[in-house]
C-alpha cells in the first residue's frame, strides 16, 4: 500500500512539475508580447507627438494668411468679419410637432347611423 502511495505521489509531483513548466513558458511568452506592445505604443505616441507638432507648425496664422494672399485669385478667401455671423434671434427653428389626437370620433360612422 505504501508503494502505491509513493508512486501516486511521484506521478502527482511529475504532473505538477510539467504543469509549472508549461505555465512558466506561457507566462514568459505573454510578458514578451506585452513588452512588444508597450514598445509599439511608445513609438506610436512619439509619432503622434511629431504629427501634432507638424500640424501646429503648418497651421500658423501668419503662414495661412500668406497662403491665402498668394492663392487669392484661385480661392477668393477673405478674412472673417463679425458682420458675417448671424444673431440667435435670426435662426429659424422647426415648428413644434402637432399634438396627438386622443379619443378620436369616427364621423363617417356617425353619419351612417343617422341614415338608418
């Protein structure tokens, strides 16, 4: 009986060692993938920072004003003036929806009752 217990214990130890071995390598693989993703996220954030800086550089008001003056004959762009904006009271809002008809009366049916 002791021999059977020793054999089962040894098999359990081997099984747990095999399971721990597989879990260790699976964990290392996931950690490697996580590090790769973090590097990719860092690179993407750097690219985004560069793109934002380029966008800010290209959208400088003096540069845009100069481009508008150079291409005035093709585009016809003019600076905005306060008179070009409307007032709130000039906005036409849609009319409210009609109220629902409750307890409708069928007039056609009432006319047939009177004919009888």
